[in-house]
């Protein structure tokens, strides 16, 4: 750049020159927005000149007086590199090296952010595209489907948002032109379910009201052979949870009578002893047959399974480690009669030394249920957090404040790999697709085996978890690749893996490089969760929000046609985070969100059924159906026992309106299970409001609609430990969330409600059949709610259905004034907005979109005629309003949302349905008390949070 002599006119001349130069560069940048002009500029050799000119300005503008000139030159380069020829020429001119080198001098100056931003954009765009380092994008595991059904075909790649409203994925090629005819056909198919089988789920048996002594004896008979536990009561929801509880197991299929609708076909007064006896014998035979089948599934079909179930190794510095988990002890466990790990001295000694204090959780009951789980990889291990349990921390953690420039720093680190390849270790330390890893493991029955590469490899099969490949990039940095859903080539979101032998005060960085969503709450304050085994054994067994320098951005990987099985062009995103572990040589687990496995759910149901008050709480657990994988899908019926055996009380008992609840149709949405857990615990509690609510409704609940996806989703049968610089990561075989959205058929089950297949989608088929049956006998539910999780929005909110609001939003020319619509669908959200701290009415939506017409919410609204048909979305992150504003939601807040939903249902009942004076008076008194307790609790929480903020 020429330097003008210092003269009175020099400054003014210099300003004029700069103005003209700025205008010229801006004009050139505007012209280069045209791709044809950009190609001409490249073929004319201008790109190399622009690079040298920018480099010259960068070196000479030491005082940063001409940032606008440098920025203008970068804009020209940005537009030129929008065309492929420009990107190729940019790489040939060493543009990556030049921009990467020059930007290093600018990172410390915040005034140069406009420069740094454009440089980062150019570097990301011009980084050479690479396929993922896996042979195929499809899941490593597949499941043979019944009949001639085929797994999900590869779909064309798209950068569209797979979960725009968090409720279900938008299918790109859905054909709905004949929706009406499909409904008629599917209606016939739905009712192919026999009337007797449907009636069976809604049948009242008067033997329910046998003497209490007979009832108690039956319970004792059913539980005498199972692990015992201390007996305590289920506390009130408004009180602090009791640290202990009473546990009891039960048969998977329990056929107790239901306050259902048999009396609508056979009037109550016409029942005879003969008729009742015939039905009872039928029930009993069915009960015995199904119980025997379930027992066979746990013991006879795979006798080796119960002998192979072991707990993951714990930190080696624990005093009892070698005694409890060495190979000899494992052999002793396997030789124990029946191979029952829960009966061995190993776990008994462990539990005796480290007493758990977690309400509604029993490690022994968890093992009992986990032994019966059927999975594609045949799990052999238990993850410690699932076995030991989780206790919510005393404080909610604030949303993570995003560090300035964290994303650009991560992108520049990626570019450094290209510019300085000698700095990259690039060693594959685990690869599920590599035969030698699988072969090494196939011969391992216990202990460890050397797998080369200086790694320690061990068998680990347990529910949840997802890791397909791990590559060590630098000393304390790893690239991780998740597995796709079974029979699918997409849906990469959930992760859950184990890390061991870490160093203290060292920041480890993990990059998950095959995420698919366009954006994530990880960019807006969300943290992953971590569970430390050492912390748990010291009395703090909890998942905690953890991680720093977290960001989510588009990377340079793409899905090739060969790897995608025909799918091409899909781009991937990186979730990167750094973490310091709390202890040296610990065993820690990292997960996308708080895990909640199928075995956790089943053992939780056992504990709730055991601890309920049978004189007040009617509980019936049935098997809705068997899943594709052969696992039972539980169906619960909860209501209040009748006040007496008088006819009026029995009629009131039978005629209560239904509420239909379900959760976890998408396996990756574990937050939905935590909300459901809060709902179930409240419904069977001793809380007076829960007691009144049970008297108002019959609850039909499917707590986990997609057990196979939760169990097998990404089915890693191998957990890999790789030691590098004393670090080991584990590929936790996946149940719970490894499958983020799909079932074993590779289908998103929440898109199958229009025409579910009895073979491919049995849980949807039978759930819809039950709903349609209730409608056919005039007992359609008052409320239907499907619990979900939302990965891209904050707060908890509802999606509902409204014709008018849909037409208004669409700008339809139809005169909505002539359309009559009951606005009662808005009542429950308004109530929840007032009683639930995490719920936000302004986040709710009541639109019925074309792409959502095959979802549960819309189908139940249209076909079953339920006005209040909802999807409840719970954030993975935190809240923007109310008591929890600025805080990340934990399991305690999610469970509270489940209990507050029940409170909202009671208020809805009082507002919508006729009630007796006694019920109204009792409700008024209880709700006033509830409001007083809530206000007092909120004031105390505010004081605690204020103190927590001051302490930090």
C-alpha cells in the first residue's frame, strides 16, 4: 500500500482514496454474488490476486484502521467460493493455509470479530468433503422382519429439520391423497382385534372385592420367592419423598379385574354366578397361559442369559473390588443355582457396604427385570448407573453460558488437522465394523483380552448406550461415531458410553461427528449428563449436568451414496464438548440426557404396585401385546377402589371417565419417561389430591410404547474399552436411547397411527384398537396425552388440535365464523400454565399440519373423537419463564411436571364435568391447601436459588 507524504491535504486525500477503494470493493463483492461472475473471476485468475491482496492488507493494517477493506476482500472470496470451481481453485492457491495463518493474529482482538466470522465461514465451506470413516451409514445391527416386510428404505439426504416441532419426523414423500379411504380400510383392520380380547382390557370382575385377608394372602404367595425389601409408605406428593420404600416383584402379566365396560354389554343387575364363573375361568386360563409364556421367555428360551448377566467392573482402587468382581467371583456367580446374580454374595456384599438410599429403586429388582429382557445383541452386562440408581441433586444447574468464540475455535481446530496433519494421532481405538474387534470379543467369556493397539477390550452388554467407532485425534481428544437406529441409516442423536482410568484436572474433548439435526439446544445452554461411580459409592449417586466449551456445528463429513446404501448428499454435524472428571481412575458414564431403561421402568412398576394401598388404589398391570423383539408392553389401569360393594358405588366405579396416557414412542426421549414416572408415583401416592383424582377417573397408561427401541435401538453388543494415556471409553450396548426414534422395523412408530400393521407395529396396532373400542362403546377418553421430549425448544408445553386455529394460521379463505368448535382443548394448557412451574402456555400450539396427520395426537382427535388430544413436549434443556427461568431441568423437575399434570386433570374435571357437592367441597379445600403449599415452596426455592447464585 503506497504511503502518502504527511501534508495538510494528505489526510483528506487518503480518506478520499479509501472511500473510493471501499466502494470499488463493495461493488466487486456485489457482482461476485452472481455465480456466473464468480466463475469468470476464477477462470481469469482473480482469486489468487484477491488472496494476495487480502494477505498484504492484513500484514500492513497493523492498527486495524481499515477493517472494512479487509472485510470487503473477504466477502469477495466468500462469494467466489460459493461455486465448486472457486472452492477447488481456493484450495489450489493454498487459501486454507493463508486464511488460517492470518486469522491466528486476530483471535485476541474482539474488534476483529467481523473478520474472524467471515474467515471461519470460508474455511468451513472450503474444507474438503469427506465420507464418514465407516463402511456404511446403516446401523451395524439389523433385525429380520416378519413376513415379506422390508426395513426402512434409504431416503434421500436432506438438511431439513427432522424434528421441527419435536413431535415426529417429517416424512418427505408421504402420500396422503387417499387418507379417507385408508381410514376406512384401517378401521376394519383395527377391529379385527376380537371383541373379547379388547373387552378383556376393560372388564370388571367382582372378585376384586374379596376379603382383605384373601387379598393379602394372594400378594404374599406371589412374592414369597422374590427379594425382600423394607416396607414403607408411598409419601404425599407435596411432602419430601421418603428415602426408603418397600419392594416386591410381580408377574409380567398380571390379570386383575378392571373397572371396565363389560357391564355395558351385560347389565350389572343381570349378572349371575354362572356367567361370572365362566368369565373368571377364561381369565384364569389366559392369565396362567400368559404368565407361563412370560416365565418361559425369561428362563427357557435362553437359559444361558441368566448366567451371563454381570455388573460392569468398578474402579480398581475400591477396597472390595477384587473380591467382588474378579474372574473367580464371576465364576462363582455363574455356578450359583439358577445363575441369579441378585442372589450372589457379590452384590450382597456390595449393597451391604454401600447402602442405597434412592426412593422407588431396588438394584436387585432391576437385575431381576434386566434378566428377562430380550435384545438383538443379548446383553450380558449392567451399566452401574442403571443398577445403582439415580438420586436428584439438591440444586438445579443454570444453563451454561456460551463462551465467546467457542464455535470458531472448534472449527479452527478442525482446520488445523488439515493444515498440520502431523499433529493428529488418527488412531482407531474401537471400531464395531472391524471384524478383529468382534472376533476378539466373541471368545471372551469373562475378564479381559488384549486387542492390540495397547487397548484393553472387555465384554459389556447393557441397556442403553451408543458408540460405533472411536478415533483418538490428539492425546486427550477423541472423535466418536454413533450407530444408526436398527434397520435404518439415520437418527443419530442419543449417546451413552463409559469412560474409565482418566487423569485428574485434565480436560478431555469428545467430538461426536455424525449428528444430523440442523441445530441443537447444546448451542443454547444445554449440557450433557455425567455419572461418577466413585461419587455414587460415596453417597452421591446421581446424574449431573456436565461439560464446558460445548457447541454444535456443521462439519465437513457427508454421506456418500455407497455408504448410505443409496442415500447421498446428507451433511453431518459435530457435537463437541470438553469435560474434567471429578476423580482420578474413576469410572464415569456420559449420556445425552438422563437415561431411563426398559428394565428401570419394569422394576419401577413392581415397586409401585407393591407399595400402593390396596384398600384405596386399584392397580392392574396387563400386557398390551408382545413386541417384535418378544418383550411385553405393559398396560396399566389405575383408579380408586369403590367405597363399598353397594350398587351405587360399583356403578360410580365403572362409569368414571377415562384418561389415556402413553410415553416413549420415541426411545431417545428419556425425559418423557421421567415425566411419566412422576405421574405414576403421584397417582398411587397417599396424597389427598391423588385420592380424589382416582375417584374421578380411570387411568389407562402405557408407560413405554416402544420397548424394543428402548432396549435394542442401536443394539451395540460390544462395549469397548480403549486405554490411551490411561483413558478408556466403552461402547455401551444400547437399549434405551440408542434408537432415537425408531422401532425394530426401522419405522417411526408415531407416524404409523393411520394404518398400523399388527406384525410390524404391534404396540401401535393394539393401542389404537383399544382406543377405538372405547369409542365404540361410548367411553372415549376425556383426555389423551402422549408424552414426548423436544430437542430444539425450551420449557414444557402441549401440542393440541384445533380446526379454526389451523385455518387461521394457513390463511385459508374459509369463513371460520360459520365453523363451530369447542374451545375446551385450551382449558388444560391454561390450567397447567398456572400450576406447573416448567409449563409455558405461550409455547403451545394447536395446529394440525398435513405432515402430522399420522401421529397419535391427530389420529386420536380425528378418529376416536377426543377433543383434548395432546402431545406433551418436555425440553432436554431448560426454561425461559417462571420459577425455573434460566435453569436446566433435572429429573426432579420432570417428575414434578408429571405430578402437576395430574393436578391439572383434577381441576379440568371440576371445570368440565358435573360433580357432587361433596367432591366439590373436598376439592376446594385440597386445592386451597395445594396453592398455599406451592406458594410456600416457590418462595423457599427462590431463596435457595438466590443463595446458590450468590455462592457462585
